[in-house]
C-alpha cells in the first residue's frame, strides 16, 4: 500500500514516543488482561478482526476513550491495518494522560500473517 511521504514522516516523528509491541507480545498481554482495541474503519472491523478485540474507531477514539477505559493506567494495545494509524492514536492517548498504551507493530496484516485467531 502506498503511503505519502508526509504521512510517513508524521508516523516516524510519533513512533519515537510510542511503545510498539509485536503480535506475539500483544497476544500474551491481552491474555494477561490488556485491552486490545481495533481502531480501523467500521467496515474493516466488520470484515474481520482480532478475536476478543474491542472496536473503537480512530475517528472517535479521543472522544470516547475516557468513557470506555476510564482508568488512565489501564494497559491498552491499539491496532489498525498496518501499524501506522495506531501509532498516531497511541500518541494522542498518551497526550490525554494514558500511561500504558502501545501500538501493535504490523497491525491486522501481521496478525493474519502469523495465523493468530480472528473472528467476524
């Protein structure tokens, strides 16, 4: 998938401040109680998503996160299609005071590539 240079530069500037976890680490952390949140578009979610994930689209995450996850120290792992949008969303949540947020590197594509469980 093509990504514009300006978008990639923005991601790289934020990536330095955002924790990223692998699919395997995300699976282990979710099994231990981390909230795994899919931030893709609703149509992407409906077509399939990580088994046990919650949906909270990137377009509304800043507006709705405090009602869904009021604890600012809750462990939250965000994912999107390829790990770019989730970096931006994780950065935004950190700016809102969330202290234990990560982005899943490789996103949904990597999750599928390793054959991790999904659901529709």
